[in-house]
């Protein structure tokens, strides 16, 4: 998950992992992404990452690589 904490609960629900009632969301999130724990769903989230987030990240990286930036010398001069 790479969004605001305020949307984390609804995101986890959309991934099929709703936060149980009377459970601290942050504790629950740690439990479901920690390999070896009883609630371990780390492989599920790794697959979700590969399917949904990795393509978005790679696309952003590719666009960034195509954008020309300042040379080191020009950046130093600009910084003054």
C-alpha cells in the first residue's frame, strides 16, 4: 500500500483483508504482512503488489527516465 493512512483500512478491505472489529488497524496490518505469524498473508500481498502496484511504479520510473534533468554542474550552479 502506498497511500494515506486514512485510506489504508478501505484498501485492505478491497484486498479481501478487512480489519476485524475492536482491532487496532496498524497492529492488524503488521500481523498480516509478517511472514510466519498466524494471520500471515504476505504472499497474497506480494502477488497483489506484482499485479497492481508494480506496473504503476515501473511506468512512473520509465517516464522519469525519459525526462531530461540538469547536469551535475548545472545543478551546482543553480544551487549557488
